[in-house]
C-alpha cells in the first residue's frame, strides 16, 4: 500500500509552501543573515512547520499500518504466515479492525489515509453481506472526490449493475471514462460498462471493447480479448 501513498510534502499545500521556504533559506543564506532576527524567526517557524507536517504524516501512516495489521491478522494463539498479530477469535479480530479504522477516521479525517481506510471499511462490510452499510461507506468516500473517491464510485456502479440498475451504473461508468484517475483507468471503466450493457446491447458493448484488443499494455489487451469472448453474438 506504500505505493499508493503520496509523499505528504508534495500533496499538502501548506507543507509544500514550507518546503519552498526552507529551500529559499538555503539558497539565500547571506540575505537571511543580513536580515538578522526576522529571518531567523521565519526559518525557525518554517522548520517547525516542516517537522509538524512530517510528524503528522508518519502518524497517519502508522494508523493505516495498524488497520492492515489488524485486517491481515490470523485467528489463533500465534501469528501465522507473516501476520503481525493474532486474535483468539474472529470476533476479536473484527472488533480490532473496526477500532483501527474508526480511530484513523476520527484522528485524521479528510486525508488520503482516511480515504484508504474508508474503502477498506466498505469492502469489509460488503464481504460480511452488509451491503446497505457498505454502500453508505462508499458514498461517503465518493463524496470526498479524488482517486479513492473514483474507486468508490466504480464499486457503487458495479453494485448497481448487479442489482439491475444498469442505467444508473452506465452514467457513472461513462463519467469515469471521461475523467479517469490513477485508481480507475479509462480502459477499466470502459470494460466495466461493456459488461453492464452486454446482455441487452451486445453490439454496443463489442464496439466499446474492440479497440482495446490492440492496446499497448498486454494485460488490457488480454482482458479485452477475454471479454469479447463473453459478449453474446451480434444481433
């Protein structure tokens, strides 16, 4: 999951401003000395801000690691298969996962780590069959926007397809095709749309997928060929 976490000093506007201030101080040392106490005060403030944001970033990462440690924990006396934790019962494990997610959301709302935790929560609820609460969680994440918001919208659209709400799902898939993100690519949304409509509009589904056969990414090409084999014959 580390690959999905951006460097906070590159994504937080205040932190970026701090980074720039420190860079300026380093390259204009003589000028900073000339301005004396005022420059020193600015540098101290900037340094404090730099420490604050990097510290907060590590706090958020640690909270997210706790979520994954609980989720990947084994049930039994000792951790197994590389897990960091073990719980005596599944109920204890579930409670620990819920607490880790809740703590992260309470302490670091609106952050990328919170978005990841929300997606994990929605997925776990769906795995347990609690589709109503899972949908609410995904909708909460979708409202946050961003890359993980797009992933939540993609999950909602897939659920809508399963429920037979193809028109509603199609609207979301087409929006994702028009505005892809690092979490939901144009190709992924296109094939999901094709799957949603292929039972009733196979010709249109085939037209959507056909161009992806020659995609430069082998995995996309293979998936397209596989999906074309599932689409009913042309009407």
